[in-house]
C-alpha cells in the first residue's frame, strides 16, 4: 500500500493509481493543485503492485547519451527552440504511433491528451510551465499498448519513468521522450494567475503562451490573450517560477536531474550552442538539444521526414544545471505556499514578485555572497 511519509516522495505521475487492479487509489489535489495518491483501505488488498510500479527512485545504471544540436527550419516559426518536439511527434504519427503530450484545454488547464492524427498535434506544441493533469492517462497508454498499438509518450522525466514502469511488459512498442525539466509549477497558482489577470484587465483570459516565441528564443515571458481581442506580454508568473517558489516538493530531490535519463530521448533548449558550435544557430530563432539515451531512441531519431540541420555536440559544453542536480527550493517556498493558499495570487505577486521587499532582500543577499566569493 502506498504510504507517503513526505510530499517530497511523490512526483504525481499516477502510475500507482493505474496499476491498482481494485481501483483503490485516486489522485487528489492539495492546496497548490498538486495531486497525490489516496488509498481507499476498504478496497485495498495490500497486493503491493502500487509500490512495485513506483519509479520515483534513482537510476542505477550509468548512461552516456549521445548529444546533437538540431533544428528544423520549417518548424522554427511557432516553436520555442528548434522544433524537435513537434518533429518527433510528426514522425511518430506518420509511422502509425499514437502520441501523448501536454496541451492547454478550453479552460486553460494543462492536461495530457492522446493524439492519433497530424492535425491533432498543434495543441501539444510549445512549453507549458505547470504540472499537467495525468488523470486516466497511464491506464489509457497501457490499454493502447495491450491492443498492439505503438505509443510515443512525451512528458517530464518523472512522468516518463512512471509510464515506463507501468508499461514495462510492452516496452518494445513504447517510445519515451522526456524534457529537460526545471521543475513543475503549481496548477493552482497558474489558475490563480489567470483569475488575477482577468480581474485586472476586466476581460476573460482566452489564450496563453507560457513563453512567446515571437519575442525571440532568449526571451522568457508569457503572453495572455483576452476575450476582448487584446493581448499583453507579462512576466508575473514566469518570474515566480524562476524564483523556485511554487515547484512541486518532489522536484527539489528529483532523481532524474542528471544525464542518467529514464527515457529513450531527451529534448531541451540547446543553451550555449553559439559558443559550442559558432555559426550554427546564432540567429536567436532557436535550437534544440537532442540526447539519445537508448538504442530505440537512436533508431527513431536517425532520420526525420522534416528537413533538419543537425550537428554532433559535446554535451559537456552545453551542460545545464538540471543535467547535474535538482532545482533547489527557494528559502521562502513554504511561506509562499501558505500565503497563496490563504490569500491568493494578488498577495503573493505583491509579496514575492519583482517589486517586492522580499525579492529586494534576496537580491541583496546574493550581492553580499558574490562579493565574499571574489
């Protein structure tokens, strides 16, 4: 039986709920919108399958992924890096796979969904900086595999690890592609931000880009569209995200924040490509980093139907923090959580945002530490 001593022990992949043959586990959200397993003891027979399938643990085998800088010229417009994610999905659909990925629904909630056509892929494009709702998805992936279908599942490393563990008996037909994850922000905070923005603007939020590609590859600001036809670029939400104030507690001890990946393929922005490969992608239009982790990943990425520019790259020259260690929680993360649950987004934006006294104090501490390190 799943027993969580600490919230940090659960990544919310929902594999345990799908593995339970008696339907004894449901995923329930906490005040930040993060989902955790809750066991109905009247249905549980203590078979141990839920504990067995839990994959939130370190990978013991050392891996040495092959790295490439890659970009797809025809897909750069409307992509946030080099177009690798959509190219993988397009190739999969063309080869008869069904694809799973995260999309914004009509209520601007991020949920994983199943796609079986090229036309259905569009909502799966672009980054969504909030933990996706996986309700029912692991079981659906397993059902597809059991019926003989090939599946490409894209998601965070912990989601991919959970799917891989649940569907281990069908691994030959399952391709896993993870993202280099900074940590997943709280769904409740995203919802609160949308409400805050709508109230401030006096119009409903009708669309959102977590990172607007039209601003250039290096810009990380969100664009909100409104029901009155207007739109605006802001960074209230992004700023709180990059301060590490609203990440799922398990992200701060993520066992997958290394080069030992749980998936066949890893996708990331190729930050540092300008220095590692001068002249290859210095136009601020984006470039993807492809890590090939398994023979299955090698075979699938050997060629793409979409024309691409690709170069081998020394992964040590483009290492990012989350290839080495998990994101460290902000010292104010717990007080942020308490304040958000009690007082809402407007309060935490004013108390922890860019103009807050809290942030000015943190900047001063950083400057002092920097002086002492010299």
